């Protein structure tokens, strides 16, 4: 048994008379959880509506690559409410992020309240709709970190030098300047200009310099290419995670909207069959 104040503070029940909430209060109980403890797992049958009394609870979604924390709920938040309507297995895992205390309200008592008191059903659906709007706003404000900027911030001096060498070596500036250098070298060491040139034709010393430059430049450029390939892999991994999160969020929104439509239709049908007494 718990106090009535935590139930009345919820958007689900704040407009419901205390007498109507008495059966819920009598059946509810507080369950403590240590950090890392599981409240329920993905695929479990729903039994309770959970209200966070203290601490923080993570809502974790399973994915092929691990898990995604979809939300972190703190004191005053509730979760597990959809089991009132669909009685389907849990679609996520709830795990205590810190030591927490959770109020557990049997779903059967909540369903009885919604069936017996239509204003409670409207308040319940309104609270879920508000949560859907909040999720939509959260998705619209989603900011994505640029992995390229993060990788650039963590670059070493050698990696920065390799990038600059690769950038300069693959530019028209390098091609033109190096071509001019070769022409000047060959012209300066030509027998037509100097009687005793230091590097006469076939320019053996020039070939040695070019070989050394190529031998040093090739691995430096490969270092830069390897780093760019690593950045591309990070970018691909991030895009995959974002796509998975977006797909999960969209599926949840569609499912909740379908459940809301079904619940509204059910209550309208019940209202036409059993109109309230005048």
C-alpha cells in the first residue's frame, strides 16, 4: 500500500477523484531496486504500471548490434502503461540506472478504473498522447555528432602532417611547381648552358632525388588514406546507429498511435451502448 499523493501527481490520474483512486492505492506497493537491476525484460508479460518514486530508470531497446537506451526516467515518471490496453509482451527492457524505488500498480486495477470511470480513460489517453508529442519533439531536436570533427580533434601531429602532405601532393599546385622545378633543373644542368654541369644528362642525381621523394611520399599518402578509411567506417557506423534509432522510434510512434485509435474507438462504442444516466 502506498500514499495517494504519488498517484494523484501523475498526469494519468491528477483529475480523478481520490475515492476512485483508492483501489489502486490499496493494491499498489513500492519495490526497491539496486543499480543495474532489471524491472522487466523485453518479451515479459505486462503485470504492473510502474511509477518512479526515486532514482533513475533506463528504458533499453534491443538491437542486432547491442542495445540502445531510448529514455531515462526520473522521479515522477511512469512507464509500462501500454499493457493496460494491448496485454502484449514488453517491447523494451527497464533497468535501474541508479538505486531506485518504483511504485507498482497492478494493470488489472488500472483497467477496471478505466472501464468504470470514462473520464479516467480520457485522461489516460491524453497523457499518452502528450508523451507521443514529446517523443516527436525530441526526434525533431535530435543533434548528431560529426564523427569527422571528433576524429580531427584526436589527430596526432604525424597524422596532421600526413594529411597536409597528401593534400599538397594531390593538388595542381604541386604538379605545376614540381614541373617547373624539373624544367629548371634540366635546363640548368644542360650542356648548352653550362660547360661542366653538376648533374649532366641523363640527370642521375635528379633521378635519385625523385626516387627518394616517391619512396617517402607514398607511405605518407597511404597513412592519410588509411586514416580517411577509418573515418569513413566511423561515419558508416554512426549512420547505421541513427537509422536503427529512427526506425525503432517510428515503429513505436505508429504502434502507440494505432493503440490510441483503437482505445478511442472502443470507448466511443462503449459510450453509445451504455450512455451515462441523466
